[in-house]
C-alpha cells in the first residue's frame, strides 16, 4: 500500500466571496468513532494495522518537511475498508530543519495530545510533537479512553508527570530552559513502569505490548 493513501486526497477547491472551500474524497468515519465503537474487533492485528498506517502517513508528511501539529483521533479518518486518512491540516506548518533557532507558534495541538514542550511554552520544537500525539492515540486505541485527559493546561502536565515521572536534567536535559518550566513546582515522582497496567493490557498479547 502506498503511503500517499494515508493522507486525505485533495480533489478540488472553489471560492465563494472571501471564502475558499476545499473538496476532498469522502471518508465516513473518524478514528474517534473507531475507538468508541464497543462492538469493534479488538485484535492485535487490527490495532497494529491501524497504527502502522498512521505512522506511515505521518512519515510521509514529515518527509515533506511539514509538521501536522494537531494529530488526534478526530483528525484521522477511516474508510469502510479500515484504511487510514490523515486529515485537517489547519495547524500544519513547514518545518525548517536546517534552522535550529526557528520559532513556531506554541498554541497548537489539542490538549490531551499536546507534547510536554508545547505545554511548557516552547517555540523551538520539531516533528516529535506529532510523534508524541500518535503515542497518545495508540494508548487510547488500546485503552478505549484517553491516557492523559487533563481538564486544564496545568492538570495536563500533572497527569503526564503522574505516569512518566517528573522531568530532570537526566531524563530531559535542558528542560528548565523552556519558557514556562520555572513557573511550576511539582513533587518529584518516579515514572510508572508497568505499561500493561497503564494501558490496561488485560487481554492484549505480548506483541501489542511491545508495539
């Protein structure tokens, strides 16, 4: 399967007054629909199939020096044949990989899928913010519910630290250089190491745990 299949196909566009409308292929479901469907098959094979497609699609997008910056279940569409289509590039931008000092908007991505560097106000980041979001999506696919469901920016950071532990110079070098890092104090926490428990892998095989 070609990687272009994992990105929503553009068909046409037209202008109405000062508005531009884009026509795309029709895809009936979102990945959120799939996750919430209690009757769906929850096999390792299907979960791995979905996730490999998402990774294939984002790899293609990143190969074009584009950051999506809003990866979440609602922005991933699914066809009747279970083919993934990454959509909604409203927050996407060009990534200038040869300019380490380039700054980007930090107010991007949806809270539950925002990478820690964005939560700490960093304007210097890269495509890894999309990879973080995809990791959250995979965990949500397996659990059937979000892994980091913060109700505010502050709680979002706290929920992440509750699972991954608090950052320090060993596990996250130079994290204190981020704009908002010194504005918050958290009680030191060690990371939780039992991912089978975190992601509720009660009926999931060793293959899926390794994914």
